[in-house]
């Protein structure tokens, strides 16, 4: 039997688990002051539980820089 690669966890998965919108999850993970500390902690706990790892390639695409 071969080990299966873990599925990628998305912002949508985190948002669903935390009970917030995808935009709110995104803002919280970027430490936006627009999101309360309580909600930010809830979202971060959901991300940790789901073992979320930010996709650096996607971030570079959005920023249009590879660094």
C-alpha cells in the first residue's frame, strides 16, 4: 500500500471550520486589525487543527514577484 499525499487545506476549509467568510479568514491569517482578536484566535486554531500551510507559489503569483 502506498501513502497518499495529504490534501491541500484551503482558506475555504479554514473559514468553514471557523464559521466565518473566506475573506475574514484571509484577513485574520494576515493579522489585519479589522478582525477582532477573538475571531483571529478562532481562525488560527482552525488553521492549526487542519494543518494549514500557506502556498508560497500562490502568494508570489498574487504579488507578481518571485523574490
